[in-house]
C-alpha cells in the first residue's frame, strides 16, 4: 500500500515557492502543471495566499479611499480586515469552485485544487496590484482604459491581457486537478462569476445603492405593473411565432421542391394553379373589378373582423391583433398568394435546376437592411403587424431553405436505392426516408431562423408593430438610457432562451439511431482528415 506523502519544510522552501511561481508564469504547459502539482502542499498554498493578502492589505492601507467596512476605522483595522478578507475570499471562492466541479464529475480534491490555483493566482494577482499601484502613483485615469490612444488605454490593455492569460492558466489547472475537459472548467468559472454577480446585485438592493442595475430593475417592475411590459413581450413573442410557423411551411415546401427532378408541363399540372385563381379572384374583388359594391362589402366585413380581433385581450390578444392586421389586407393577401403559388408551380416544373437561383435570391433578401425592407413594404402592406410578419417570413427563408435542401441532398444514395428496391414511390421515399434523415439539419435551420427573427422583430417597432423594440426606439429618441437598455436586455434574454429551448427540443426529439449515425459520420470525417 502506498504511503501518504508528508511535507517536510527545508531551508530551500521559499526559493522553491518563488521558483514555482516563475515556472507557472513563464511555462504554462501541462507537464509543468503536473510537476508543480506533485510538489505542491498545503503550506505552499497558505504561504502564497498569505503573501497575496499582505500585498492587498498594503495596497488598501495606502489607498486614499478605505473600503466600506472600515470607513470609520483606523489604518491597522483596515490592514487586518483586508488581510483576512483576501485570504478568506480565496478559500471560499476556491471551495465553491470545487463544489461545482465535483457536481459536474470532477475527480480532484480541495487541497490539491487550492495548492495549484495559489501558484497561478498569487503571482498574477501580485502583478496586477503592482500595475494598479503604479497607475495610481502616476495618476492614470482608469476611465480612459478603453482609449487606445492614451497611456491609460495601454495599461488597460496590459491588464486585460494579464487577466486573460491568468484565466487560461486557471482553466488548465482545473483540468489537471479534476481530469475534466476545458469546457467543464469554463462552465464552473462562469457559475462562480454568476454567483458573485448575483451576490453583488443583492447587496446593491440591500444597501439601496443608486446604480444602473437597481434603476433597470425599478423601471422593469414599474412597466410590468402598468401592463405595458407584458403586452410588449407577448407582442414580440406572437409576432416571432406567427412568422416562423409560416416561414417553416413555405421554406420546407420550397426546399423540398428544389431537390426533386424537373417535370414537363402537363394539363394535369394545372390543378396546382387553382390557388392562384382563387387568390386572383380575391385580389380582383377587393380592387373593384367586380364592382364597387363588392369591394365595399369586403372592406366593411374585414374592418369589422379586425375590430373584433383587435379588441380581444388576454394571453392570445396580441396574436389576434396580428391576425386582424392580416385579415384587414385582403388585396395584399391576394397578391402574396398569387406570387407564392406562381413560385411553387415554377419550382415544381424546374425542380433541382432552380436550386442555385432560389438559394441565391433567398441570400439576397437576407442582405437587405431590415428597416429598408420594412419601408419598401409600406406601400402594398401599410404599417403594423402585417408588414412586420411578411418581412420576417422573407428573412427566415434562407436558413430553412438551405438546410432543407442540404439535408435532403446529403442522404446517402444507397439508402434511397434501398427504398426504391423495396417498392417505395418517390413520395414515400420523401416522407419516410429523406425528410426523417434530413430532420436534424432542417431543425438547425429553423433554430437559426428563430433566433435571428427575435432580434429583427425588435426593429419592427419602427413601423408600428408593438414589440420590445418600442422600448429601444423610444429610449433612444428620448435619450432615456434605462428604457433602451431594458428593451435590449430583454430581447437578448429572449433570444438566448429561444436558442436554448429549441436546442433542448432538438436533442429530445432526434431519434437515438440518428444521433449515433451522425456521431459515426463525424468520427469518420475526423479520422479521414
């Protein structure tokens, strides 16, 4: 049985400690971490943390603005309290980090983690304290830290590089101690930083500090209690959901058509143009081709429907507002319906010959600035939710079209031929073989489109659609920082939540066989490279 290693201090202990700091600073390799990990011991960690606490105490004692906990105290009290908090802060943060890593499957122990991290954080922390002290002596303005043309900007860049270098080394240390991947170590650090941010925010509210965070929260609560914020969130949500549902239907159908072989025009194919005739009749009747009485009757009917839908509140109220805006534009519905029917028929005839042109046009649409597209659509569609929804549907087409086309075309020919050998028709092959195998790629395109539309929907407030962009544009026009930051933050959280939710759904609904198949394909491609 292996004997436990007991540390016996020698006369060369301090030089060995300093040499360990130098080696970690200058040779951040895995072998060096393993060497230092084998040499480390609790006394090394304690001495290093004590040294750093001493430096922090000296810096705080010579600072002109003592910390809040010793504002009325003497210099020795500031010194002792700062020393204690610096050491306790290291060990407490290290313990929380250790708990997160153990929960996520880490195999290290607390003592080893403390020993190795102290070899990294103590020298880096000491260097940063020296930089801050030098900056204070020379009167550097840290407010100009992001100005690259000033001395403060150069020092700020140096601090940033040192912090990034230290973070990289911390991740490497955690990998060595706990035998985990780098991403697990990064997640643990993010969890610790998030906990610290939440604690700091809680202290702001407890102490009733006047900060941007407290002002944002107060404004959010006021807007929520007034009912404006829930309505804006629901308006944003239903606009994105309505647009993405229609975009998915159109994008998948068009994406499937450009994977099929071309068809010759036949008389039987004219049945596909029946929707074109119906949409033409709707447009013609609304435009007065069948007499002013018919047009007036349609206008009166759609106006009353829109009024009923608009006056309906509740959770689905904003969705009904969008439907009312669509119903109110029968002429526009007729034109859009005729256009989509014509495109459907042409893609059916040309098939895969039109794939390059279709994807090219979808790419061009995505490059059009959103405000410009909203403005171009004002003459035929007016302002409001209909204009916004149609523009969002156009923007969502490229990821859905491209992924549908790519997913179907990447299905192995052997699988398709096996299906044909079993007697499947082309429609059966499409529904039972090609689309199920292409489903993960198609879902990825839908996910990209959803996240993209969350951001673009905010700009729709510029043309009268009631979304979270209302806070952004109103805040900018009125120079109200709290208002537009609140709107931007909620849109960002909304986009992240949508991305995470769709990723979770995609993971759950994808069959296990498909997951294993894609994993084998990736492993094969990696091995071949």
